[in-house]
């Protein structure tokens, strides 16, 4: 099978592991720098040029699109879809996952556990927003952001008002959420592949940091998840329409709550923590599922 992978940095662990797993199973995987793809948007004959050469013969595409180039990356992925190339995660689903507000609205629609969340455009509504989430401490986060960037813990109402008003004054969209204190600066990263949990780990933030992201100095260990946590992760991926997803869950006093769903989850932390061959599972899923012009799941919302 000839597979394309949209990725700007071919040297990242995740990308190298996918190349290795594809090679071990006899496939040909080409890493394409997303920004070097040129789209020929022609009726009935859409095509993609890479460094001036037409991209043909691909049966599947793995989108590993960085958050900073989401819009262009999704345009390139849509072009592949128009050409009949099967995407591991389709463009619409990735677009949903990159918008935290839209994601939360979809999860709420389908009754999945969430932290109490508020959103408002007018900075004058700050007190109303804080009232909705029960007051400080609260977590304030950008509606578009990854790896813990743009996430702030405000421990008092006064500091929360200052942060909210500063963000809104800069015309930046934010969400305000209740702080799940009982989670103890730890969360679960559950990796879902093809509607099944492939691996799970618990991430704990570095000393003094409530964020558990490994990119920010956190640590990880394998964890046995409950049936409810497993079901929540699988349903979250399904309603987003993602075949592969990293679902981040907090253990709250009222059950598992979803913090985020990542459409391009890193493989290094979870493979090292669990010893599982996640890259291999992804390639096996592509083998079993890839069909021209469609994905396995279309998602909701």
C-alpha cells in the first residue's frame, strides 16, 4: 500500500515510528511537508503537486497537521479526499477537534461527561461566566491551543476577572471551566484506534504545574482504566468522527470528564509508558479499513 503522511518534521518520534511500522508490514510511506503541497483545484480533476511533481497512486493519507497550520493543512487534506484518497482522520473531524468550543458542544449534545464550562464574547459578562462555573478557582483556556499552551489557572475571582478581561480585550476567544481539584494535577490519556482503546496512561504535571502535558515536564505511567472511562473515550472519538484520537480525561468526584480530544496524538509518551506498539496498531487499522473515497466513521455535530 502507498501511504502519504502530512507532517512538517519527519524526524519526530511519532512520524519515525509510523514509517517504521509501515515498512515492517511491507508498505510504502512517504512523508510530505504539508506547506510544500500545492493544490490544483480543477473541476473533476483535483490534484496535488509536491515540489512541482504530481502526487498520484496514494491509497491512504495520515494527517499529522500542526496546530499552527491547521487551516492550510485541512485544505491539503480535503484535496486528498477529493482525489479519492482515504484519510486516517478526515478533515471535518480534525476541524471539530481543533475547536475546543465546538468539541465541548458536541460532547454535551451526546451526554458525555464534561467540566462545567462557560463561554461569552462580551468581557462585561465576566461575573456571569464565573457564576456559571461556580467561581474560582477556574481554568481559562484558548479555544484553539495545544500542549498546555494558552491554559491558565486562576485561583481567585479577582485574578480570573483580570485574565478573562485581558484575553477578551485582545480579542482572543476563551473558555472558562471549573477546576477539578480532586484530579490532583493528573489526567488520563487514552489512545483510541478504530473504535477501541489501544493504550492508556496517567500523566502527572511537573511540580507546581497543574497542567499534565508531557511536553511541559510532566511524567507518565501505565494505568488500568475503568469501564466507564473506556466507554467515555471510545464515545468521544466516535462523536468527533475520529478513527485515531488521544482522549484526555480527568477523574472527578462525579465520574470521568473530558478535557480534550487530540486528532494527532503523540506516540512517544504512551508507547514508552505502556510498551505497546501503537504505530503498528495504526498501520494495521489502515490496512483493514482504507477504502477509496470514504472513512470508517463520519462523526456527529
